[in-house]
């Protein structure tokens, strides 16, 4: 393993060195004008698409809806993760969190703080957004008949609470995001917490929440598009950020993000020399962040809760899972490809913790051990302060059983969405 880590580390250093050469004006080799013109044309074309109203309306919501639809067949695996770590959780906070951004927006407006829209224009936009969101959510619930995780009814898909939360968060961001980037960060953090609470309360599947968030965002963006077409400049207040273009590809790519994916085991689950179980897929969720002291290199950490399923007597049962917590730190790397796209990498080491577990009448006590990891990601800067990533991570961790000397190998395929700091 140490040779693999060494090779990956050397490759990353080489890539970073080449990136610095390119950034300094291709000092390492001459560059043909036609090459520069071609790259420049492609980047400008991509920028024109990114700046279009259609893209601005759908770039956040559409991937969430598509991702939620893809995720549906994995819903029970993520629910198992919830049942493993918080089986009796029940809190009503999500009922209030969903309207918190709207309450803040109205409060700021009533206090006389300047916003994007006048009272009349803002209320019309809110009415259109609410109509679009409600019609989409209720129509979907009526035709899909998805049973809730707790079995209370068959109106689970999509999550209305989450759609409402992301609708109000988007409105707050549109009206008052000019005050500080943290207004948008805070509003979407509240909306995300609402969605996670719906999962924790066993009221919705992960796919319900993802699609609901996408519906809420797109409904609001569509409402602003419609209102802008109807009202033109009437009731539209001039803001300090009007006409200001967002900055991409500049500064250090420091971030903090939500981390989620599927675990793909590469080894069996050993208890001792006489007891070995095959493993199946699992899930993982957590937080990941890094502080970059240059454009290409930084330090960071990743904390996750995860599970893996094991197979007994040829049966891959949903309840056959073992859980673990992991906290890792190490160097992070970033190679810019364009102003929005970059390639990321990391090398991590840390600790893994296993709770007490009984497997096939064998009781395994709580244990902690070492963990090592590496990973690659494709990162996309959506906004000046918003980024999304698709990653593939490799992990090597100590076995749960003290009687086993076989380390656990696994890959994790997933996505991150986070804040650029």
C-alpha cells in the first residue's frame, strides 16, 4: 500500500507542476496561437451557456431532480444508514425550518432593508413560485403513490417540506443575497437541514428530498423569470451587485461540503480464521472540507458515518449491516482545467471506529483502528461560492474484529455539494 500511495503522491506533484507551468504562460513549451484561440473559443462558448437565463433557471434544480430519480433504487440502503444511527429520532423542527427563510425575508423587508423587488413584485413572485411548486408536488404525489418510510401514507414523493424550504431559501437568496454571500449559504443550509430532518424523522426517502429540493429551486427561478418578463423594470430595485460578474477560476479553492455516496467493498469481512463473510454494498454520509494555501495544494479533513452489508448463508439481507465512523486528515490537491472545472485529489490517514456488533452469534466489541485513503474528483464551480463534485475514493481500514488481521478495502462513489470559502 505504501508504494501505491507514493506513486499517487508523485503523480499529483507532477500534475501540479505542469499546471503551474501552464498558468505561467506555457513557459515549458511554445504554444501555437491557433491552440489558444480554439481553447478560448470553447471557454467563451461554455460561459455563454452558463450565463443564459435557461441555465441560470435549471443548473441547480435539474441535477437534483435527475439525481433523485437515479437514487430511487438505492433509497432503502440510505434508510438503513438512518436506522442504524438514529432509529428512534423524532423531532418536529422541520415543520418550522421550511418557512424560516421566508420569515427572515419578510422581516428584513418590513425593517426597511432594500431588496431586489418592491413589496408588490415580491408578493407576485412568491405567489407564482408557490403555485408552480405546489402544483408539481401535489400532482406527483397523486400519480406516483410512493409509500413513506414509516408507512403512514402513500404520498411520499416528492417531499413538500423540502420543496417549500428550497423555494423560500431561493427567494431569500435572490432578494437579499447581495448583502453577503453568507445570506445564500445560510438560507440553503436551513433548507438542506429541513430535507435531512425529513429523512431523520423517517417521513421521506432520500430521493423524495432530492427531487423536492430541485422542484423548489426551479419553481422559484421560473417565477422570477415570469415576473421579470411581466414587470420589466417596474418595481425592480437597483442593487450594488447588478451588472457585476461572478469570479471563477481565481483564488484558492478552499471548501466545506456535504459528502455522500455508495460503498463498494473490495474484500471480504473476516472475524477470525474460521469465520469469513462476503460483503455487499453500503452507504456513507458526512462532511468534508479543505483549506488551500495555494491554488494547487491545501490540507483538509473528512468525517463520515458509513455501513456495509455482509452476506450470511448466501443471504444479502437489509439487516445484515455493520457500521463504522471515520475521521481522516491529509493533503488535498486541485488542478484547474477551465475557469469552472478542476480535477481534485487527496491523500488521507486517520481513525475508524466500530460499535459493538453481533454477527452470526459472535459478539464483536467496540473497536477503533487506523484508516488510510486517497481519492480523485471532478469539481465544478457553479457559483462564486458554490461548488459540486463527483468523486471516487479508496479506503483501507483496520478490521472490526481483533481476531482478524485482514484490513478492509473499499471504494466509495458519490457526490459532494459545498461552499467555496
